[in-house]
């Protein structure tokens, strides 16, 4: 398992290091390649922490997140990618009855979300 | 009035008969659509804010118009459109990297990389290397970029590929402009953009998004607690059309959805605290109003709601291929938790779009079998009936 840096008080979340991914595309592909058991373990492991995580992230202005908090941010955003699958799709790693997911392109897919840039920048 | 058939009764000229499949699968019909629609009517190709500074440009491929349009802001601040073709030997002046290419020139010039011909953001040909070696037939002053008619309404940039458009943009928009003009599109610039190439006719894609009848079935996965309570306030305005999509919400939001709802308004399935919509939108202030679904003919769907607006665009690439683009505009977040809540909304929205697009290629493939020659529409599918009628009017004109 890869190692991640977490702020004091959040060290217990290190077991979810595989989900600390910078970009929407990485989180999307990780979810697609996962298994029902791993999706559930991650979702159930993060959910009780979420309010506390968001509170911690809100100590910093958007776009000025220190590196010490990138992994924490990434975990909070990865759980969004995973949540519908556990909450709504019976833990299926793919969206049921969906279009081929990897043909669907997010313009912001390669952007590190923690950087706080607008997802579709008007001027590119 | 028969409530089951209220839209048909209000618009008797549309009839109630079946809709032919042929226009969806016929290459010949598509050729007519190119000539009589996409090369003649106003097409929405950008937001003005996509080219905010002088020298900023966007190149958009318009396959159904057999060209690529450069949308560029001049040094005078005016947005203009040109064909992306060099006056020399026809190379693209801006090298395109895909369906949409963005760029910026601080000097306000675009240089063809083939032989270095330089054009200003106003389209004028400014510099030709070895100009003296050309012949008397060539005059720099007459050989700027070929202009495309371009106009702006509510921050939306439109082009018209006709040599001489049959009507102005405002005349083309007609009642549609009055209907949505009160909505402040420019107030929301923060947006998410998705796109994909679909192996289906552009009208298959349009139709799949132009009704709410499918919500209970297609979106049973992503919006299981949301049920269509039908469409309201149908209004047909020349070639354009609109209606209100109403949704009844169930009582079981998910844990993540509940937390996100506390942090920002990103989802269409959340009730807005108060409505700031113009009086033309949801005029009866129905509590189950979710969003206005309007079709800006021919290929743009504009949806508006409180604090959210989004578009779908269907760009035909061939009779059986369509570029779909979705853009979802929300309030700019100020905190990480608000940004997180928006991510929750857009991921669920993306999944719903994955559910929507899932049917399109299947539908087109089945249509091509020729097994059925018609489709049957129910009353709440009036926007599809109107769309088919308008397209056919243009094609047969």
C-alpha cells in the first residue's frame, strides 16, 4: 500500500491510501476497477469522518490547500465517486445500464481537484 | 379538455399520428438537413465568456456545415467568426486539436503554420512572407479570412453559415428570447463540461433528452426517489419549444446527498430556498418544478433552474454520428465543502447522463434494422413531435 500524508487526527484514514487520487479521471478509473467489497469498505470507512474532514478542509481558502491536506481532500472527493455505487447501485463498480463510461469525457478529468481551479476554465 | 391529451389539443396542427423513422436513419435526409438547416439557421457555438480577452479564440468544428468556425475577440472587443481556412492554399489557420480548440494571442494575430501567413483578430490578412513573389491577381487587402455571420444574445455566441442569413438572430429567436431573457445566465460561469461521440443520429440524442417520461425507468438507478410528475407550461415558439419538468421527490435522500445539500445547491433534485426565476419560468410557482427544459432550434437544449443552468448540444457529424456536449453551470463555490457538494451533484448528474446516453446507440442501431417504420409518441412527448415537424418543415421547404 502506498503511503500518504494526513493531518494530525486523521492518521487512521491511511488504510484508504489507494483512494487518495488527485484527478477526477483517476478516481473514476479506480472506482471502475474496484470490487463491491472494496467500494463498501472505503465508503463505510470514510462516511463517519466526512463532516470532520470537510470542517478541516474549510480551515483553508479554496485554491490554497497545503500539501499536508491533499490526501485528505482526495479521500473526500473519491468517496463522492464511490457513494452512488454503495448507496444506490448495490455496490456494482460500474453505473448500471449505462453508456460505456470511459467514452464519456470530462473536460476537467485530468485536473488535480485540490488545486481549486474552475473545472472548465473559460480561458484555456 | 381531455387532460390526458392536453398538449395535442392545444396544438392541433401537430396532429397525433406516428412519427416516421426514416429521417433518423437516411443519409439522404441528413444531407438535406445540412443544406437546409445547419448551413442556414443560427447556431449557438459558444459563450461570450469563453473568449474573454482580445485575441482569445475558440475553433469549433461544424461538420454539418462542412467547416470549422474561429470565434475570436478583436482588439476592439468585438467577437467575430471566420472560417478556419487560409487564403493561400486552404490550410487551417488555427491548427485544430479536436472538436473544440482554444487559444489566445496577446498580439491579436493568428498565424498559419504552413507558410506563416498572419491574420489579425479582425480577420484582415496582415503579413505574407515573400509577398513580392505573388502575382498581380493577388491583393492582400482582399484576402482576409472568410467571415461568418456572428451575433450575440444573452452571452451566447451564434453563427450563421449562410452567405446572407434569411433573418437576424433576434428574429430567429423570436418568442424564445422573450421567454428566457429574464434569466441571468451570466451570473453563473462556474461550470462542468462533458462530451462524447455517439454513434446515433442527432435527433435520437435530442429526443432522448426532450421528455421526462423516461425519468422513472432510465433514472431508477441514480434518482430512485425521484418520480416524474410530468411536464407543464408547454410553449411552442416558431422552431423553438419549451416546457417545465416537474419532479416529485421521495423521502429517502442518501447520507452523502444529505450532507451535500447542507453545503451548496448543486443538484436539480434539491428544492431551492426561494425562487428568483423570471415570471415566464414556472409561472404558477409550482412546488414540484425542477427545471425548465427548452430547445433552441436546431440542436441546443437550454435548461434553467434556481442557481443552476445547463445545456446539451447535439452536433451531427454524420447521419449516424453525433457529438454530444453537456455543460452544467452553478454558483462559484467559496469553500472546500461547497466545492465538495458541487462535485457530489455533478457526479450524480454525470451518472444520470450515462443512463440517458445508454439508450441512444441502441435506439439508432435498432432503427437501422428497418423492422419498424414509425414511432408512437404520447402527449407528454410533445417536444419530440414538434421537433420532428419543424425539422421536416425545413427539409421540405
